C-alpha cells in the first residue's frame, strides 16, 4: 500500500527525517535525486535514527580511503551503527539489517510503499 510521506522540499539533502506511517516509524533520506526509505528504528538497541548522519560509504585501504558516493550510509546517532541505504545492511554487524521500502517520486511528492519491503 502506497502512502504520501513528504515533499522533496521537506527533505534536505543527507538529513534523516523520521515520519510515522500508520503504526510504523520510517526514516527518509534524500541523496541527490534519490529518496530512500528505511524502517526508522535501529535494530541494535531499538533507538530512532532521528539525528543520525548520512555520508558516502568509505572504502579502500588505511591511508588510501575512497568515498563511494553511490553507496550512502545512515549512521545511528546512539551507538554509531552504520546501515547502507541501498539495502539496509549493517556495516558494523552483519547479523543486523533494516527493512527498506520502495519509494516513488511524482513531481515533488514522495510516496512509500509499505506493502512490499524492497
């Protein structure tokens, strides 16, 4: 089921915004022209992603770090657990994952489909 959750103007670049849709907390992140939607609670200690950071994923070797702008990461503000926005996988503990939802943008309106996790 598709729900309108925000407009693009309400989503500043790289700033997580937690919204409630029905009984679920959903975190929205705008990265360039893409909007990602994930379950809004970190599975590590069940804390909100509100106030978290969004950065490009770092790769490479110590002393030769490369930032991958095509692979953004959401960091939980509580314990710094990092999750890939592309698939919800945790970079700190591979046993953890955050559910990701499909997003559609029509004009400036942002919709999230809660029926089928992405």
